[in-house]
C-alpha cells in the first residue's frame, strides 16, 4: 500500500532529521523533524481510512476532515492517540517550536507504534 510506504519513509526521515537536530542542538531542524513525523502520522491515518473503505479520492485533506473520519471509523483509543500525537508533534513541535530534544524520542516511538498498529489491521 503506497500510503504505508509513505508513512514509513516520513518516519525514517523524521528520525534522521531529529538526529541531526540533536547533534547540532538546532531547534529549526527539530521542527523539520516534527513536520516529517506528523506527515508519517497523516499517511498512516490515511491507510486506516482506506482499510475502512474510504476511497482514496475521498481521503480528507484537512485536520477537520481527518477528525470527522476518525470519529466515524476509529475507536476512542485511536482517536486519543491521534490527538495526542497531533498536539505534541504537530502543534508543540512544529508550530510552536517548544518541544524539547529529550521528549522527541518518546514521540517517535509512539508514532512507530501507531504505524505498526494500523499496519496490523
């Protein structure tokens, strides 16, 4: 599935960008790593939607649309995980730039588990 390949590629890119950011103590590169990590979450979520028979042409393009589809197709646990990753990686990490270098490995692990759980469906 193409979207799962994208999710894994974004995830790998996030890890490599995070390593460079941490080595250089570069906050901008950390934000770049967060952007790739968030794209991994979005791509994995699209795989979830496709597995729930949402046509690729109908995949949501906005966060509001993804939230609607998550309410329709996902259980409460998955919705919470998606929101948690969005708040930490996308909002705090990318937009606000307030994520600490010590926090990111935990979020990357959480994203890895998120991807794996969707892949198993």
